[in-house]
């Protein structure tokens, strides 16, 4: 991941800050006077950059701090890199693939652990949409056991503050609307090749619970109990993994689809019910053909659905912002909607002036 730091715009922003958007010391959040300051933080998703020297890492982490970042989501695990980030006062989180796992040994030895579509195809050998979409079935005990061991191992890493779950969901039964063209699809309804999971374990478990095999439902997408069954399988798995992470004294967070409604509809995530320390919804307006103002509304929906006090950090997709003014509008919208900060995906931008952190 490259860091794009526009020096001129950074200086302009420092100018803005001194014009009164941030108090001296820069610690007055726009909407945070009544909330504990510690809950406010901004995040960035990035690689370990293991080949960088400690000096280079130090400069990189300093640039994050200068830009207003307090927490780093690393796509990888390395206690030495985490130590260097912590030396610069940053929180360290291990961004981790959860149900989408194309591990060679799993695919070879446990092909039966993978999800099966309504058209009978397994993600082990026929992943939907893209080659890496090998999604495990969340109903299987063995999958839960495997992931619990994996996450316990990650959570034990020294100098790590938290474990972050991504791809904790079913494959998209409906893609975000802006992506339909790319895949040459029209998904106004749940189509069988993208609807999961109809493996033997799921079918038997739902039949035990409801008396009917989901494949025999007259209209599976219209069946509320069958939808709920799938929300519950993901929720149970998340809560199990959160317990494992918490046992190591670490924070458990997740990347989720932008609003509770969209998340349930597209990927069966009922994330407001998950026992996490925080959620980071991917409020990527461009994926839904929306304007920047949509971010505030989406954040508001999430905050309203979550238990009181549970922090939400709005994920922003940096390539979507053509100017710093657009980016500032997004950050301010997120905070106005009740977010406790933003999470940057796809690069670095200075967020100090907009957040006051
Ligand atoms: Zn299944």
C-alpha cells in the first residue's frame, strides 16, 4: 500500500486548523464534547512493509500520527512492526480474513467445509464472482473450531491491541449496485448461484429447527426464518471469535457492510447484534451510486441500531474523493452522523482538521 501525502494540502490544512477548526492542541472534536475523548480515533488500513528499516517504519508511523491517525489495521502479523507502531503511540490491530479463506491446506483437506450455493456449487472449486471467493460455511462446528484456534494464535501476538475481522459474512447474494456492470449482472433478486449456504449441514440444521429443507422452500429468498438462520450463524461465529480475542485481553472489531439493512440484505450480516468492541462499516458511497451526503445518513442508521455507547468508525474509500474538500465533507458527515472517527482504506489523507483529533 502506498502512502499518498500531499504536502501542499497538508500545509493548507494546518492553516485551516489555526483558523479555528481545531482548538489549540487540536483536541476538541466537532461532536464529541459529551463523549469520552478516548473513544474518538481514526484508523488506517495498511501493510506491514516488513522490508522497511526501523527508521523508515518510524517515519511512516509518524506521518500517520501527523495526519490524525490513532489506530492501524495491519494486513499481516509481525510483533516487531507492531512494537515500532506502538512506540509512535499508535494502536495496533491485525486485519484478518475470516470466512473467505483460500488456504491451500483447507481447500485440499477440507473442501467439505466450504459453502454450497442454491445451484449446488461449492465455493471450494467454483467460487462466485472472483477466483478468491472461497467462503467457508459458518454453520460447521469444524469451521468455528479452526477459526477459533487461528484467532487465538493471532490474539496472543505481543504488541497487538486488537484483532479485526474482515470477510465475516456470506458471499454477496447481491453485489453493491455500482459493481453490477463490472460483473455483467442484474441482481434485482437473489439468484441461485450467489445464494448460500445449502450444504448438508445447513440443510439439516434448518430442517431440524423449522421442519423443512431450505431447498424445498417454495421461494427460499422470501423465507424470513431461513434468512434469520443465516444471520444467526454468522452472529454466533463472531461472538465466539470475540470471546477468544477478549480472553487474550485484546479488542475485537470488524469491517462490515455500510448499514445494518444493506449488510443483512447483501451479505447476511446482522452486525448490530455482534459482541464487538467497535464496528467499521464500509461506507463507500461510490459502490452504491450515492453522493457523499449518504455517508452521514448511513452512519446514523448504524449508530441508532447499535447498543448505546458502542463505537462506530466510518470506513472511507480514499480513491472516491477527488479533492480534499470532498474528503473533509465525508469526515464531517461521518462525525455528524455519530461516528467516533473514520477508517481510511486505500491511502493516507490528513484528517486532523476535520476531526479535531
Ligand atoms: Zn453450510
